[in-house]
C-alpha cells in the first residue's frame, strides 16, 4: 500500500505531526508552528501568560477577549475597526486622525488643531457645552435656551459685520445692526427706530 508519514521525531531536533501525509504541526528551537487553522469548540479558551492573564474565547454567542493583568494594547500602523461587511466603525491612523463612523459615514475626526464634526450634534435637555478652564461660558437648553457668561470680569461678545435678531416662529425682525451704519429696532416686524451719526 501507499506509505504515508504520520509523525517524525528527530534526535536533538524537531517533532512533526501529519494528517493525510501533510504536515500540520512542528516543534522548533524557540517556538511551535501550526500549518493549518487552529480550531477550538465553544467555551474552550486560548490562555496566554503564566497565570492565564489573557484569554480568548467564543461562548457560542459572543466572542470575548479577557485581559486580567495590566493594560491591553492594540498596536498597528493604522487600525480599522470594521463590521462584518467591511464598513468602518473606528479608524485610527498612524501619527494622524482618529475617526468615528455611523453606517460607514464619517461623523467625527480629530486633527492637529482639535476636532472636526461631520453633521449635527445633539444634547439632552439640561446638558450643556462648557467653555473655558472655569466653565466660563455655558450654552444649554433646558426650559429655555441659554448662553451664559459666568466670568463677570470679561465681556460676552457677539461679533459680525452685519447682525440681525429675528423671531423664530414668524421670522420677524427684532433688531438689525449694520456695518458702519445704524442700529434698527422693530415692532411687529415694522421698523420703528434707528440710530444715526448726527
């Protein structure tokens, strides 16, 4: 019959295991090498470290990486966390941006000067944007919409060459400020008063 190798054991050397005359496993001077997929059934763990510090397991429903000692580091030139269909969820570029995605559409990105948001931002009622080391400026919506300057030693400045304050529901003008010109006051969307230079 046909002669097939099942295993080889070499003096002062390696050991090899075969399946159907194809090498599947080999011991070496500093490690072991597997020449095919390594398969574990559900709930069987890959354990790494003297005290089984890092464990990888699939419990039949979820896949779990459990690190019990120190930090868990992911190191790569560029790291992409993706869905099963290859859509980006998180992208971390080497020496560059960290990007967050929704349905493969970029929504948030860090850059050398701060962050860039792609799309709208939302806050729950009562939540606030806080600016300054001492939360000097607060923007929030609760029962009212509020822009609040908490630092009484400085001014709250709204700066534009042209500025109009309008009603929201009726789109009526309240106040208009014109560059190098007048300030206009309105009542029921009718111009009632203007400042003048003389």
